[in-house]
């Protein structure tokens, strides 16, 4: 068991490309930390620097009390589960799990006892004598985990361990990993590009974009108080809606109508300037099914609904809108950052399952203005963020350093 | 159905093409010397013209022949072993490391493999005489290795490239040194490649005639293909054809044994199951 502290970690490749730039993350002892971001954000590189498979260009990597920058992987006492499992195909499941123990020179009885313990935990008992080639994806995944838990490692590292499994199995294994980690209480760093895994597994989540840490916070904090457009767009499914907005006298003008802004938020945004409003789909509702008590807390507007997808417990309504060029440009850039390809000039609204709104209707929609965020279209910063409930936002702690890191990333991306 | 018949006919043709000479030499080895001298027609020995196992016991009883077989086995095995060990290490470096002149090493290796054997015989003869390894095992092992290493390196580096990097990294995270990772994970996974390279090397060394006859002068190092050509028998004017045939058959037996042994190890798809589904 040990805490992992990353201080101003930098990874530059031979051509000067900064894959990871000035990232500081402190993983507490026993904590489940998620590194998340779209492909190319440096999350796997960061993980490989923790385990020692990748050199650290600059900064300090401290595990427990030791600075491990110059230690070989085997001297760091960490266990890692690889994306493609990396099982040894010439060895049986038993020997695969026993491999780290054999290398450590454990006695046969000790090996046997520990392997059997691990296989029991992971329900691999009847597969111990088989070769990895004969196992299913989920079983291989469990063998890879067995190889990790059989040692008394200081921490577990997972590199997108579920990305090769089908959707159903992924859900099961996700719960399995969460349960295992809680039971063993071991420090865990888990890399994923899937925001669902990030939200469900992590005690805290570090969101990375092009090698720069955007926000480090609990899933709830990330969801309710995203630091910027990128985090807001990345966390949540279906994603947050982004609309062009202008604030006038305490109200926000949106393409569909005017919404009153709560006072604490209204005070923080400039008047008359073009902004981007971010509203999550579930903060809209069919005005007909909203409680009267709740209704006054938000505003309503009437608009034409293009498509409705009814799922039983809820329904998604799609409402197209026209966006300003400035806003559209920023949103297109955001889509590129998020690896997406959909053009988001439509509003996605989550309605109650009992809503009667149908396609082509002119519907009255209620919007909860309390949960709305306003973003600066130039920098992407969240202007209405509640910093006390947003975890760590590096850009707010040291704006200059963060800006320099962002610039370096953008320059590198432009080349 | 038509395809199957075609396939059968094709296979039969290939088998006859390849195996007829072998069958003929076996048939020859069972005929007596006199019968061969008088012209023994037909595949099977004619009545009274058969020699039974006599030719074989004569061949095996011959000191010169036994010595040649021993030379061949020793030289070929040592050359194979050294070649495979060196090629494994070299191929691993080529597959895994980025170093200057990597392409140069690979192309040079290929050029050497394509070099005509005969053109080297003269210089080697002179050199070996000067440094004193003419007519020794070493004098044959060195050229065999230099001709088989390139092929072995190419074969093995292709195998190493197929092995996912993660296997080795996983081993290192599990607590292995680079050497342990190589020995316990990479080499077992590359086993089919190692055995392929071993077979190729052994064949080359075993079948070589040019070096064998030019770089040796006595039976201390003369390998079997060269020795057979010196196998004259009692009468220099009538070559003991049936005895030679028996010798040739005996000389092929080690090759057959080696192939059967190694073939089991060359199990394709050994790496399946290493990574994802």
C-alpha cells in the first residue's frame, strides 16, 4: 500500500512533442484514481511512467516515500493489467498467475497457496490447468487480474482493461473490479477513455486533454461543476448541450427564448457578451409533467421538436437550432478535442417517460436554470463554476503555467 | 469432386518426382555389387542379385565412413547450436532496439547469404592454411555459420516482431530483469522460429559439399558428403555403387530424425491467446 504523488510530470518525445505536460496528481493511499480523456491525451503515457515502462523527462514520481524516477519497473513493486492482458501463452493459467511469485523466488507451498487464493477470489479454479489461448475474453481478463493481485504490490495499475470486452461483460467486470478494489483497499490508478467507467469506478477522476490536466475531482464534482467546455462535454452521456447565449439584466437569451439566471451565477458573467451556455439534457423537461413547486425555479419556452426517441423510462427529444459562427467554431474545435464527429447544432432534451410530446409538435419545454453553466467562448473556461465544489482545477491555481502548457500542446498539435 | 481428383493427381505427381530418386537409391543399396556391375535392371533385385543388409553392415563397419558420420554430426550440431544462439540474440536486438546501422546490418546479412559459396573457397583455403585451422572442425564450422546466420537472423527477427511488446513489459512489471523476461517469456514464444532456424542451419551444414571437400584433407574433419566421394572401395576402376548407395541412405537418416524431432516443436500459432480475444 502506498500513495503515489506525481509532481510536475513532463514527457517529451524525441521530436519535442509533449505527450504529458506539467501534470501533478496526488493519489492517496487506497484511493481509486481514474485517468480519463480522449485518445492521445497522454493518459496511458502517464500510467506507463508510473510503472516505469516510459522514461520521465521532467518532474518527480514518488511512490510511498521513494522517488522512483530512475528505478526499473521491477523495483517499483507495482502490478499492472494491460489493455490486451499480455498473458504468457506458453504457460498455464496457474503458472501465469504464479509468474511474479516464481520470479520473486517464493517457495512452492507459498506459490500454491497464494495462487489458489487468487483463483478462488476470481473464480478461476476450474481453469487453472488450461492455457490462455483456450479462455474467453472475460476469463483472460480475470487471469490478468490474478497475476496482479497475487503479489503484495504497492498499487494496481489498469490500462483500459475493459476495452476489449463486449458491452455486457464490460459492465460485469466493471463491478468486479470495483468490488475487488474495495475489498483489497489497494491504491489503484485506472486509465480509460470511457466516461461511464470513469464516473462509476473512481473515487476521483483526472481529466486530461493533450497531455494537460484539466480537472481533478470526484465524479460528482466533475459532473456538476466542470472546469471548462472540454470537461463539460466529455463527462456525461448524452453529452451536455452547448448553446449560444447572451446575458442581459440577469437573464440569458438562448436561441429558444429567455431564461432567468440565478443571482449567484448572474453576478459572475459579463453582460452583453456572446457566451456559450451548457445545459445537461436532464435539466430540461416537458413543462406539462413538471411539479408546480419546481416549475418556478426554472423557465419555460416553446419550440418545435424534430425527433423523439422514447426509451420507456425516459425519452430524448431533438431540437435543431442555429448557432453563431463564433460559437459554432468553438464547438467544432471542441468536437475535435473530444474525438467526436457529430455536429452539435441540435439540442438534446431528456423528457420523462410519461411525456406525450411527439415528433413535429410545438412543445412547451421547461429548463432548470440553476444547473446551467456559462462558458467563455474564447478560452472555454466555465464562468459560473463553484470552485469549492470543483476539486482541483490547475488552470485556476496557476493560470500562467497552465496557459503555457496549453499553448505548448496546441503548438504541437498544429505541427 | 473434380477438384479432389485433380488434387490427388497433382500430389501423386509431386511425390513421384521427389521420392523416386530416393526409392531408387534404396533399391540400389540392397543389390549386390556384382549384380550392379553386370547391369541389374528393374526396381527390385533380381533373383540371386540381392545383397540383403550386407552393404549396410559393410558401410557401417568401415572406419572411414564412421569417422565421416561422426564429423558431420559434430560439425553440423555445433554450427547449428552456435548459429541459433547468436542469431536469437542478434534478431532480438534487431526486432526490439532502435540503433544506428540496423538496416545496414540486415542488408549486409542478406548480401552474405547470397554470396556464391564457390567464390569463397579459394580465399578461405589460403587463410585457413595460414592460421592453422585447415582440416579441422572449426575450419568448417566458421563458414557454415557465416552462411546460415543471415537466414537465421531474418527468420528469427520476423518471429520476434510478431511477439507483442506487452509480453515483455508485463514480465518486467511482474519483477523480471530484461534477461529473465527474454529467457522466460520471449524465447519460449519464439520457439517455432528458433527451431525453424535450427533446421535450416542443420540442413545447410549437413548437405554442404564444396567446403567439405576443399577445406579438409584427411578424415579428421572430412564430413560425410565429401567422404562419400572418396569412398572408392577395393577396386579403383569399378566404383562400389551399391555400397555408396547404402552410405547415402545412412547419411540421410540423421536428417530425417532431426526433422521429425524439430517438427513437433514448430507448432504454428503458439502465440494465440497471448493478447485480446
